[in-house]
């Protein structure tokens, strides 16, 4: 599983990255997790706001920090596909 957290370093971007690490640990899922801060690369995903969450090249959300439960659900859904 490939997970990208998109953001230029704002507090919400950092929070989403930390929350994603926590969700993966609690779900005991190994993933290639990266934080993307390069503006050109972020723009290539065509999101309208940060932070953004991309799982296996699919934009799952942007412009907000989800709850831990919502984040776990998004990861589990993508893992099942």
C-alpha cells in the first residue's frame, strides 16, 4: 500500500501525517508512507486544498483532517480493493 500525505508543512498537514502513522500502527498495516511537500507534485494531484491524503494513487480527501476512525476506514477500504 502506498500512502501520500500532501501538504507544505502547515500544522494540519503535520497532524494528518501523525494521525496516518497512528492509524497504520493500530491497524498493523505496513505501508509506504511519504509526506509530499513539493508544491508542483501536490498540484499534480489536482486537489483544491491541503492537507491531502492519497492512497494507492487515489485521492481520498483534501482540505481537512479526518478523525482517526475515518482515517482507519479509508485505509481499510483501500486495502480490501
